[in-house]
C-alpha cells in the first residue's frame, strides 16, 4: 500500500459516507474495503459488512492503510476502487471546468451538480484529479454518481459535441445570467480559480456574468458554478 | 511569535491579496507587516511598502514568522492585526450561521456575502473562528469588509434584533425558496454542515428549502448560503 498518485489505476473512498456511495453506485469497481481496528461497531458498520458480504468484496481490518492514506483524518473506513471511464450524455446539460486547480472546489461542484440535477462533468487539464481521494471526499461521494470525462482541449470537447450551446462564465461578459436565454443542450463553462477563462472562450458562445459588487474580484469557483446551476436549472 | 490561538488579541492576514484588503479596510488595526526574505520584489511588493510607509506600519523581513504561521503555504506576506468588535446594521439583511464548523466554509460565505452585497454576519457558537488566519484567507480578505458579531444563542440574537423577519433554511421546510416572500429586514439562517438547524428554528419564522434532488442529503453550507443570497438578493 502506497500513497495515492494520479496515474494509479485505483483510488480510495475515505470515510463511511463516501464508501456507502461507492458501494451504491460503482459496486463492481470496488476491490477491497479497509476498516480501522478502532472502528466503532455501529449499525452502519454492520450494514457495511453485509453489503460487502453480499457483493463478495473483501473487508480487511488494517490500521496501516489509514496511516498511509488518511494520516490526519478521522476516518475509519476506506474503499479501494478501480478507476473507470465514463461517457457524457450528449443531450443532457454539461458542466465544463477548464483547469480547476482545487480538489475541494471540484468535489464541491460535483456535489452541487448531483444536488441540482446536473449529471455530466467535463474537465480540461491541467486540472485537479477528479478521482483523487480528496476530490471524491469533497464530493461526499457524488463523484460516483456522475459521468466525468476529461478532454485534452476545448477543441477536442467541441469536436466531440459539436451541436451544443456553450455558455462561458466570464467577468468580461456583456450579458448577465438573468438576461441570457439558455438553450438546450447547454454547456456551462467555468475557468480556473485564479485566472478565469481566457478571452477566446467568448467566441464559443454567449458569455455570461453573475452580477457582483465591485468589492470582490470574483466569486469562488464552486459558488459561481452553484449559482449558475441553480439559475439555469430552473429554466431548462 | 507563536501559533495563532482563538483567544489571542491579534490575528494574521496571510498572503499579499489578503494583506491588501486588510490595509484597505482596517488599516488602523494593523500592528506589523512581515515579509519573507525570499519575496519577489514585484510591483505589488513596492505598493505594499508604500502603503505601510504612509500609514507608519512597521515592515519586518523575517522568515521565522512564516515557519510558525504558514509552514506549508506559498505565502510571502503576513499582516498582523488587532482583532476588533463590530456592530451589525439593524436595517440591512443579515446572514446568521449557527455553529458552522469549517473555517473554509465560513470564509467562503464571507466572500460570497461581499460579492452579493450582504454586509452583516452573525455567528452563534460553537463555531469556526471568524478571525482565524484560515477563515480570513478563505474569505480572500472579505472578512475585513463585513460587520461580524457573535451571539451566545439565538435568543440573544433575537433579543438584540427583535423586529426582523427570520428565514431558517432547513431540509424539513414546507416552502421552497421560490415560493417564499422575503420581507425586510430579513435574516437568512443556516445550520451546521453536518446537522443543519434543529427543528425549533422552524418556529422563529418562515422556514425555507432550496429544492434538491434526492441524490444528495444536502448542499454544502457555502453553496446553500450562496444560492440563498443570490435568490433573495435579487428580490430585496
């Protein structure tokens, strides 16, 4: 057992809640479930054992794994899973994140997507690893319920999905989110936390701004994406 | 120089951006600005020196401070400031967070507040420290632009502000955010990340839910607060 690296074929779901989501959504990808020797033998624990038993997933009691994968966290269950590819639905709304750097932000966007009914997430690198234990944990396991696909560039994305309406969210946009008419199938595009999207994105479709006071440079990425999903989701 | 503790009279703004906000908003509270010996002598750096010079604030070049206060961070400027009390505006909309535990969440809520025009934040303990370096940094310095006050209980808050319309955001609420008519002056109330608000809050005013799919237990605190502020802000 070694620390997780991005090019590993497998990753880890840290914590009971995230493991239950993993087992509910991607049971066939689970290799092993590790439990900490100090785990409280609660109702949830026995539910976990039953689930793993009926799916013939090994449950291993081993404290060392926790020292390596979760040294600082209050975590008593770790699900090891094989990473998997997924395809985005061509008709559904997409969220496209261009070079997001924070695992916490990407995980929070995933959780918000699932909560607001968006199931398809596209990513353009360099970007936070959507399968890292940190991202998966920040998503509260929503990562397992979404279709997530990486594209090497915006061109690769638009080649793959040529007939979509693209809405880049930009501070330089001329239209506010309330003024824009969102057409289906739509892709809401958000840039990096520090730099946003570069100006060339404005040519891809109708650029959009979430109205803000002049007191801040911008909203947090996961906050901007949430407001956009909430507002667009009402109207789709 | 020791690590920050909650009962200290002073706290720290970590990083250039946050220090500029501190100097812009609360210059009179700044005790010292520390710069790292390896700081890049950029335009921002000279702007900082000029600002501190004209405000007669000592600038100290000292690497040790950074080892203590920001050992893992890519941080080259630290502003030491005296903590200060503030009063909430009785007529403005308030955000009230009941026992939020995460500094990152509270900081993100602060940044969103400033971006969406909410200036008054009430907190009920136990809660993340609104003045901790971590919260202040997550707020990107928005903490310095807001009025922030702690109340020992919801009763103390309602005694101090008896004539407000209270809107507790709860998963058990009967009305969705779109159905509720928000009256001024309003207070939007959010509970702890894990537990939400207890049922007694429903008696304080009109409880509100942000509609969600059944795929998630709830939205992230800072996401829920952002959506609420966006929606309510449009209508106030």
